[in-house]
C-alpha cells in the first residue's frame, strides 16, 4: 500500500467518524427534545455535575462528571420525586394547620373567610 492510498483512507475514516458523530448528536438532541423524562434527566444531571465539579476544572473533567451524572440519573430522578412528594406533603400539612388555626380562633377578624366585618 503506497502512502497516498494510506492518507486517502485516513481521510475517509475521519470523514465517516465525523458524519457518524453528527448523526449521533442529532439523534440525541431529537430524543431529549421529544421526551420530557429525558429533559428532566438531563437537567438533573447538569445540576449534579455543576455541584460536583469546580468552575476552573478542565473540559474533560466537566464532561466526565456530566456523563457519570447521566449514568446515575435513575437515582437522581428518584431523589427528585421523593423531594417533590415530601414537599407536597409538608405543604398540605401546613395548609391544614393554617386552616385549623384560622377557623378555630375565638376572635373574628377581617381576614377570615367566613366572617365579614361587623360594620
């Protein structure tokens, strides 16, 4: 094999790899755009990667942290769902306590829903 053919083959392989990378990137972007679950996963992964990596870190460290966060995104999604459930439960309890406090008071005030002013 002469050197010209070898260089020609290297350029062909590089071109094929670039085309494959562009197609893979397009498929990933399309998948994330059309899937709300994937959007949530990528948001949580980015937040997790930002917390774990310093701003001054190299590009490869940032990409590595993002990939590892995406790899562990099942755990991140489960933690986020648990946090949302606990938040909703505490909000519900807080509203219930506020409702009980407001309607069990001995005095009527202007801010109560059931009692208007005496004027």
